[in-house]
């Protein structure tokens, strides 16, 4: 996506060291660490990470494979994947929503004229957990959203045990979410996206 190519928050991180210093050529062509929007071709890798992360906890996934393909086709610019040497290790998938609060319809719809980015899922591969990657990816995603002129806020719903994690990422609880999935209930959370003009002037967005 054109926005990605101009956003410094999504440029590959350069990890200099004895093996890959600026003066030495890398032994492989894949970047050590890369952040980019996802595409429908990434759907299977996304689903494998999501299935392992969620089914063991809640018995279901926020997005099934066909829904992942659906959102990565309609709004790939609202997704972000973290790749290590070409391997997907963490991801976020979002879509646009056009109401103040989430409803059951928000689970499957993308509203192109919406100004709220509904974050459907954030997941990290099991071998890369407990390393702070979820927080780092969310930070980069929120910085990226600030470069999108239509984005005013990010919203999500989560189970109560995840509220502290998202609060540390800057989200504020709005109260119980009207959406339910089976017997699961959720808290709705919001993060205001601010500083559009400042970010564009200072980051090339």
C-alpha cells in the first residue's frame, strides 16, 4: 500500500551487529525484521497463529479463515504483520466501523466511510510470546493509524483478563460491550487517534 511506503513506523527494523553491519553484505535477502500490511495470501499463516492462540483459551477464534480472507481483501491497509526473516510472528487485523459503540454486526462488516478502526484480533506466535512483541506491534499499529486521515479512534473488545494489557497500550475501557460470542462477554475499549497534522509533518505520512 502507498501509505506504508511513506510511513517510517512500518520500515524494516535494522538490527546491526557483527554479522550484518552496514559494511558487510547480509547472507540472505530476507529482512531480519519487517512490518507490513497483510494480504489474502497471508491468510493461512494468520489463521494458524490465531487458532493456536485462542482456541486453547476460549474455544473459538475471533476470525475464521474465510473472515480473515474477507477483511484482508476489503481493507488490507488496516492490517499489520510482523515478519522475522520472512516468517509471520505476530499480526493485527482491523476494519472500519461507523457507530459510537460496537454491535454484533461489527464482527463481520467493514464500513468504508467509518472513522473508527475496529481491531478484530491481535495474536503472537507461541514461540515469540512473553517477549513484549504484542505491545510493540500495537504501538506501531497505533502510530500507523495516526497517518491515516480518516482514522479518529481505535476500538476493540476483549475479555476482562486482557483489560490491563490494553490499558498499558493506552486504551480506556468504555464499559461492557453489547457483543457476545456464545457464553463470552467482553469489555469495549477505545484509543483516540490524535495529532494527524503533526504526524504528517514530522513523519512523511
